[in-house]
C-alpha cells in the first residue's frame, strides 16, 4: 500500500510538470514548432505586450487628467474677494502702443485683491468669472486669473506657476499691454477647449446650445488688476474662421480690433461684423467709448475654427434688466457663417455637446 501511494505521488508530480510545460509550449515558440505555429505564438506574445503597454498608457493618461483637474481647482481657489474694494472704472484710460502716448488720467493703481496673485506670478493682469455657471460641486466652470506674456504662445502651454501644463492658462492678447497706463478698448482673452477634460474655456461651448443658455448666464465678471466689481453683458456669440482661405478671403479678424481709433480697424466695422455673425441678438447700446472683452477658444465642429463670445462692460447708463430680457435666438438664415462652416453644416447652427 505504501509503495502504491509513493507511485501515485510521483505520477501527480509528473502530470503537474507536464501541464506547465504544455502551457509554455502552447503560447511560446518552441523547438520543433512549424512556421505557422511560431507566427501564431509571436503574434500572441506581441498582443500581450501591446495590451500591457496600452494599459500603462491609459493609467498614466487618467493620472494626468486627475492632476490637471486638481491643479485647476487649486488655481480657482485663489479667487479674490472683490467685495472689500470700491468699484473702480477707468474708461477714459486707453492703452496706445505709440511711443508718444500720454495717459488721459492719473496712472492706475493695483487693487489690493491683486497683490497676492502678483506675488505668485507678476504677469497676472486680471480675473475672469461667469457667476452661477457651476458644476455638480458648485464650482464655477469659468473662474480664472488672466495672464499676459510678451507673446500669444507661452500660456498656451504653461500654467500660472510657469510649469508645462496641458490646459495652459487663460491669457490676454499681448499686442496692447494691460498696465498702469491703460488698456485696449477691446481685450481678446484666449483659452483652450479641452474637450472631455472640461478645463480652461471648454464650457464656453455650451453657449452654442441656444439662447436659453445666454439668458441663464448673460453676465461675465472681468476685472483687470486696476479695478473691481466690473460686469460685462454678452453682446454676441459666433463661430469664426482664422484664415482668409477658410472664407473666400472675407476674413473677420476679430483679434485685431483692440483699439477702435486704429484706421484699419474701425468700431463700426467691428460692431457690424460682430452682430452679423452672432447666433443671438439683444438690445444693447454700443459705443466706441465703451470697454469690451472678446473670449476666444477652439470650435471643433469644423477644423481650425474659433468660438467667440463678445461682451460689453456695463455702466450706470445701461438698463441691465432690459438688456437681459431682450436676448433672442436669431434665425439661421440671418446669421453669417464662414464658408468653411457652410461646407460642412450648411447655413445653420450646430451644437454637438460641450465635450466635442
């Protein structure tokens, strides 16, 4: 009986070893394999390696997304308290890029709320926010410092702490500085559309969804570091080409309209183009002496286009309630769409979701 047991144990060990060897031979090229079998096994091993590599990349991607979202929250937490500062407006002070410029008023002083931000980055020139436009955690989607470098490339790739950053930063066009001497009549402010990541200016795309969105969130709060408690009402939302070839040579280069006394970029031409392209209309009195901001981000329904939102700074002469009550949806036939858009979607609006 004891000999039988020993024999059974030996057979079990042999079977176990054979199973392991058979397993290896089935998946790994082995001496004596036919060519077709070797190819099958190589493909299998390669597939396993590719799967592991892809899994690692997906993990890294998700971790990167989490880092970007977390950093965005940290920056938004720096939102200043404007309540302790008086409302300051310097509409008469307009920046001029000529050497002979003399300010029409005393040099502007940096507001107290801005000093902490300037210690972190001396290129902060303001703060922008769309109040009430929040995510499920009650955090505003658009609530960022605005920076200004000496070109329009740097903050596409770097964050407020001058580190490489996928979402970049929100930044003002560099051509006319925002400084103690003044600012442009119309400040163009840029931000990435980050699709499903949702950071930066991504959620501006939701203004494509219809006039109800504009009615719900018509006000943009924007303060340069020299003022506080300023409100801008949305004047226009539109898609724009960025190259002559995209619109048969009829390009509306909205980013060049920063000072309306520029001979080549007059206010009337700008206002006419802004209203003609807008998806919505409203009753708002606009004059060249008013201040404006233009928010610009990518519009992915057609390659290399921009989604643009223009807003006017409200003053004591504006009837805010009347303006907000006047927003209306424009009929597609009354909107000017660039040719490259019409080639894809015809003469009609299109909204494919904010993450598109």
